[in-house]
């Protein structure tokens, strides 16, 4: 029986028909996960991989360095290990030395190692020149990517991308557009398994039916971390992937759970987003992406423990470096900028470009507007990231001030760029002018829409159980946001090493029900109403298990604190 609240929440998400509600609440693997051969060029990709294996060619898996590319590389690595094909190698570019992309220099290096087939993961979809270079060296390329396609596709042997449209030859577009890169790699594995069994190859016949589902732990990690919409096929992949993750025999996952004090059997999408992904991404941000790959693929318990410990150390170091950059940035902002500035640019040749997105996000949360921060990479290039509070589009701003950059790309709320050593001195002026031309008056940032009003006494384990039927939550399926009405703050504090987290205790004046509420990286002054004991407020919050107080306790994660609504 579906509760009235769950029905209301589904309707707000556009899920209204009986069949759609059934599909949403009860993902079905056979029904919801599409045939991999529906993907563009999949048959060509499969045929080429089998030809390579038959000829014992050296195959390289070339992946991006983030928490999509590395799990995707791990999926392919696990597959080749399972069928006993060892003539492969994994290439993960270094974020600082090489940067994002499918690089000509890397292709040259792989050629010297005897590689004749490259399979990319989460990269390469726009790499026209690099693929042409690989072709000139006699290297075939299979691209497994999910980014928006350009008007000119690389001349790869196969381009496997769910975003490709239907073709003139009659191949229909893939029925779901928003797979992450690791999911595309997993689809390739699924197709290879189908073909191998069809051919009756002993290595494939020995693999139990459904073995590929054990790889969904990696797909779930990437799907959540890469912020693709958790609807349609992604919802099924994340749902079943979390099921696998909770019982995964993967030694690196177990070691990471131990290091982060997570109970593996109850891992959620939040644990991926806030514990797994930051540590996997820390590897590349601190120039050691191979550690994350080893963690996900090792069969050695000691190596798993060592990798988890190293990732934890890298993540702590990353947090410390980012915190120091943010402190320095705040000091410079106070000295150089007024509070009315809509766009600010900060940089330093000692800062690492890989950390600029995290730092820019912290500064943006401090003051709003658009924040650009840059550093110098290992090759001497100035690169950076931008973050926006939504009042101004980053990609529109970049486009308007395009001549100020060497390269740029992005979305509404974030983006990346490179800038010359000369142009960086006038970048602030160029962006301010561009912002004025786009809109001289900052658009009002609209407060988030709530899903329902509650009293604090209605925040119960029964409610949380109802809400859990809508999980996993993420892009396209956000956690329900509630306005908890007329609740009194009895206790408030800041906590953490930098005292930048907020915790309050709430009580319902009528029922005397009480709950803890908190938010990380937000201080009391970051809310519309600063919390103080005795204050009657409305709380905008999501509801979750209170991992700090015990599995049977609930907590509210604060979005904002408001004056009580009449």
C-alpha cells in the first residue's frame, strides 16, 4: 500500500500513471536494463575486441581519472581477468601533468608498448585529432563515452555513446540517454559476454549467467558520483548496484568501509557521494590516480588495506590543502573586493588546478555570485574552475568573454578554463564586463521548493521507511525537502576542526518531540535565520538516519532556517 505522502511525492516528480509508479517503486532488471546491442556501434566494438583476443593483440583501456572513469576501467579490468585474457594494460592520465582528455602523447606511449587496440572509458567522444593520430599509427580505437556529441565524430572504429542519435543507416537511438561512462563500459562487457557464450568459447561458457551483475557495485559508484540523473535505466542500475555493493566481496570496498567506519551491509547513495567518491577523486587530485584503480581491483587484502589507508591520507591532505587555499582566498577577497561584486577571479601559481573547483565552491557558498579560481599545472599552464550560485550561467559568461580564455567549457553552475599568462591579468575586468552585458542586475536566487509541510512530531521511522521507497536519491530524483513548521531551537553549536559545521537540537512545543538537525560546511550566519536557543523557526530539511547517534535515530539535514510561516 502506497502512502498518501509517497503518492504526492511521486506526482511532484511527474510519476502519475499506475505503470510508471510501479516501474519507479519496483525496479526490474530484465524490464528496465536495455539490450547493450542497442547502443551505437556495439556490434563493431564487440567484433573488434574478439578479433584482438583471437590474435592475442595488446589491448589498452584508457580511462578518465575521476570517479566515473576509474570504476569503468575497473569493470573492463575485471572482465578481462575473468576470461583469462592478460595482454591488457590500463592507462589513466594524470590530472595535473596531462589533464582531461585522450592525449596524443599517451597514444604514442601506448604504441611503444605494443598496443594495437585502445578502449576509452568516459573520454574521447570529441577527440577527433587524437583518434586520427591513433589511426595513423595503426591503432584502432573503441570509444566508450557518454558526453554530449559534437557535430564531427572521431573516426574511431566504434563510438559507443548513448547520446548518439539515430543514424542514416537505420540504427535507432539508444532508448536512454543519460548513462555514465562506467555504465557504457559495463554495457560493452555485457555484449561481449553474450557474444562469447553464443560462440561457445570455453572461457565464456565457464562464467555463470548473471556474473556481470556483480560488476554493478562499480557502476553504482560511478552513477552516483558522476551526478547523472537517477531515473529510467540509471535508477535500476543504481538500485541493483547498491544491492551488490552492500554484499560485494571486493576487498577494496571492504577496506574503504572499514577506513570510513561505514557498515557495508547498509551503504547508501549518500555514502558513495560523501565517503567513496571524495576519496577516489582525491587520488587524481593529488596526482596518484592509480591508487584508486588498485583499490577497486586488487585481490590482495594487504594491498586493499594499504590502498584504503593511502586514499584516506590523500583525502585528508587534499582537505588540508583546499582549506589553506580557501583561507588565503578569503583574506585576499576581504582586501580586494566589495561584497557587491558579482564576479570575482582569484589565482596563484602555487595553487593546484585540480583543487580549484572545490575551493571555488567554498568561496561561492560564502558570498554567492560567480567565483573563478586558477592555479598552475605541472606544464606551466594556468587552469582553473568556476562555480555559480545560479544567478548567472557559467557557460554563458564564458561564451560572452570567450576571447579572454584559451579554452573553456561548462554548464550553468560550473565550468573549467585555461587562460594565458598575459590574459590572466585582465580576466577579472573581462568577466565583469561580460556579466554586465548579460544582465546588469543579478537574478534573484529562488528558494528551493519544498515537497510538503510537517511538524517535528511527524518525523518518525515510519516516515523514513516511506521515503526510502523512493531511493536511491540523486540528480533527477532529489531527496524530499520538507518545511518542518514551528519548531523551537533548544541548543545550537558550531563544530569541526575549522568550526564550519552547524548542529542544533529542535523540540516541538506541542508534542515535545525532539530531533537533532545539522549541516556540514555551513555556519549559523549562512542561514536566513541564524540559529540560537529559544528561537521559534521553520526548518527546511531532508530526513535521514542519524549515523552519529545510532541506527534507530533520525536527524534533519538543514537546507535553510526561516522565520515561522503564518
